């Protein structure tokens, strides 16, 4: 029987393989395989041969003759449908296998997380001692424990990284970092299981004194004193009285030294940039203070040979704005240069402690005295290295007033004795010099001013005409831009131009011109006296006059393009400065104001301004009141 080629059907192909993997064969897949075997058996029975085969691998389907039994064709269709179902079952089984594998991995992760969360919490401890028998002493929650020293090499692995207080990852600490003060992790058996990041928080205390190389005496917020042990990083640092330390009070361990200790908030340690060349009109005062300060340090052998002790202190007194503070700064700078020259080391110099008086005062009883002790302790520490120290008290009368005067709150009854104890106490002030500045020296306690304490007293007076020329010569120099009219009068010589300008302005300031009259004062005896602006002149006023003239020259250049400083600018500046000071003596206590202005002598009971009035004018009266008592 011939078979037509166009009636051939495609081969059914081999049976699909059952799904493989870790999952089991689904029941649906087994049912499909069983149905396929039954259909094969029926086809073989109906067709009379083994066309479809009975094995796992079906041979190619032979062509079915035309007119064959339609049941065979139906069975073949069922076979094809079953093959599609088998393929779908295999895909579904593969997806189930993947899902099961992912679920197994999640179960493993969850089991690890549960085990981690169920671990006992670790506690923090602090190492307070390391012993030679491979044990360490810890303080854990206020209890001291002695435990075996851990093998830190085993702890310092990549898995033991920890996060510090800021959340940054910190690598595990090596063996060399287990020192006194180290913070460690301990488990429930109190064994060290890790080294934590160095703790940077705690309570602040102030060092009173050093007990030995490993211990210091400190005081806390409530003034309670305790002895604490220095951690390893602090044992190589110089710890001085007044320093502020970070302390773990549970273990009595000092962990860190604060950069800005308490004393540095009260004093300014610096080498000033003022030189003697910056001071004009005070040659005698400069020579006197150099003799008192520099000679004892530069020639100690001569002082020892003559059995002469250097002075302990110097008082600079006089009206405000006349250069007292500048002299003190210039002395400190000059002394620093001399020290460097003598030692041959530019890094070695003197120290200038500029005490900030208002911050020294404290409302708590005894606190100001304690801070004063800290300042002198700092001075002694710095002087112990052979370097001179200058302790400068500006406006000295604000701290050390006469005791029992009733002028202030009587706080000086304890502050003054504290200063006297520091000057004359058991601990000598070697290479420490006290310099005080005041414009009311009459208010300073006499016990401080006596010889043996503030031995040298230098009066800084108001500048006369000669001194004023020197001061103007510092602020007016040939390097300044000068007006071309001024230069033309001196054939372009800048030095001669400046000298002529200085002479003109000084003559104007110190003339008896009625415009320069300032005040009329009446004394208790009834005598009257006229005072001129020159009687209230100062270096600060001269500096301000020059600054006014410079600003006027700048404004003129911006407006007209004419550049340079002119004599007229200085003369106008003098008038403006005098006019600005007209109302300054308006005080309810003229005698008090007169003392500040260095008008000594008989008590002043009445003051009348003369500025701006004509010859017959009445001027402006200043109210008066009882001036009180002055010593």
C-alpha cells in the first residue's frame, strides 16, 4: 500500500524528561506519564504494530494510511496534548525548585539573625591596671574585676570591626593598644572579647596639683577633691595646675586633656608685637622699666655679686590713653628677644600672661581666689624652665581695691590677701614679674603698693609739646601719600614736608588760642582755673586725630581725585576731635572725674565747660555731688 507524502505527520519526538532537581515529581506529572503509556498500548493494539513504541524514547511516527481508523488520529492528538502538558509541568516544577532553594537560603539567614539577637548583651569596661601575670584589672559598672588578658591578635580580625560614637567604622584594635584607660567589651563571663573605640565623653575636672607621675589631685563641679590615675596617653604630657581633664569617675581615670584649660580662659599667653620704637614721648619711663625688668635677667651674676634682689612688680600709673599697656607689651617683646639671643634658640622666649580681669571675677565665694592661684601656678610652671614670665594686670584697681573703703562690694577683702600671699608666699616667684597698670592708683590697696611687692612705680604722664611731636612722628611718616601742594613747598622732600606738618599741628594743639579752652574748674578753696585741651591730650587722642585726617584725605580723593594728606586735614581733625570731647567730662562727680584725668591736688567742687562760648558767655555747668572719701 502506497503512502502519500503529503499525508505524513511529523514525528512526535521523544517523551519529555521528568523534571530534575531537589524537588519531588508532582502527582500531575506521574498521572500524565501513566496516561501516555495506556494510549501507547491501545494504539499498538488497534494498529497491530509497535508504531508508537513503548519505551521512554518514542520512535518517529510512521505515516498513517488514508482511511485509517479515526480513533488512531484522535489518540495521536491526545499524545501531542499530553506532551504540551508535560512540558508545562516540567517548567512549573523548575520554578518550584528555585523558590524552594531561595526559601531555604532565607531560613538560614533568619536562623543566624535569631542566634545573633539571642546572644547575651556585652558590657563595657575600663582597663585600670595591667599586671605581669597576663591579667588585667577592669572596672565594669563600678566593680573592679581581675580577668585574664585576652589574645588581641585573635580579636583583631576584619569581622571584629566596630562603630565609634559617630557611626564611623573603626578597624579592630591591635595588641599594642590595650593600655591603662582602654575601653573593652566583656561578655557574661566577664572575659574580654573586644577592644572598643577610645571614649571621648565624661566629666570635666580641674587639676589642683600633681601627686606623682601617674596620679593627680583634681576638683570637680561641687569642689569635691579626689585623686585620679592618668591614662597611658596622658603620662607623656605635662600636666599642670589649672588644666582641665576628661575623667571617667567610675574608674577614677583621667582620659584626656582639654585643649583650652581654665587658666587659658583667664589669661592670654602671647608675645606682643609692640616694640619700643612704637612708643613716643616716654623715653624716661621706658628706660626705668627696662632697668627693672631686663637688667636682672640679662645680668644675674652682677645682681648676685651686689646681693641685689630683682623687683617683684612694677606699677604703671597715669591718665588713660598715655601708653601704659603699650609699655608693658613692649617690655614683654623686648625680653623675649633678649632671651632668644641669650640662649641662641629662636623657639625659646619669655611669656606674657595678660590677665583678663573681668573674667577673673566670679559670683561664688572663693572662686576668684582659686583662679588667681591657678594663674600664678601657671606662671611658676613656665618660669621653672628658666624662661622669664610677665603677669600683666590691666586696670589693676578693679581687682585690688583698698580693703574696707566701702567703694565696692568688699570682695577685695579676700582677693587682696590672696595676691599678697602669692607675692610673699612660701613658693618664691623666681623669674616671675608682676606688672600692673592703673589710672586710679589711689584706689589700689596700700599693702600691694609697698616696697617689696610692687617695688617700682612709674608715672606715665600726658605728653607735652615735645612728646607730642615724637608721637605724631610715629603716625606721620614719609611713606604716606602727601598732597602735591605740601611737597611743592619743600621741593619734593617728603621728610621735610612731614616735619613741617607735624610742627603745624602741634603748634595748633598746644596754643593758647581761646578756641582751645576746655574747662573752668573751681576748687574747694574757691580758686578757679582754666584748662585747655592740651591738658587732656594723650597718645590715643593723637592717634585718633591722624586717623581722622587720613580718612578725610581718602574721601577727598574719591570726590575730586586730589590724592595725598594735607596740613589742613590735620587741623580740621583737631577741631573735630576737640568738639567730640566737649561732653565727656559730664559726670555727677567732678572730683572723681578729675582724679581719673590725672588732675591731682585740691578737691574740685565745680566744673564749667568753656568750649564754644564767647568771652561773656556762661558756659555749661556740670552737676556736682559729694565726692566721697579718697585715700
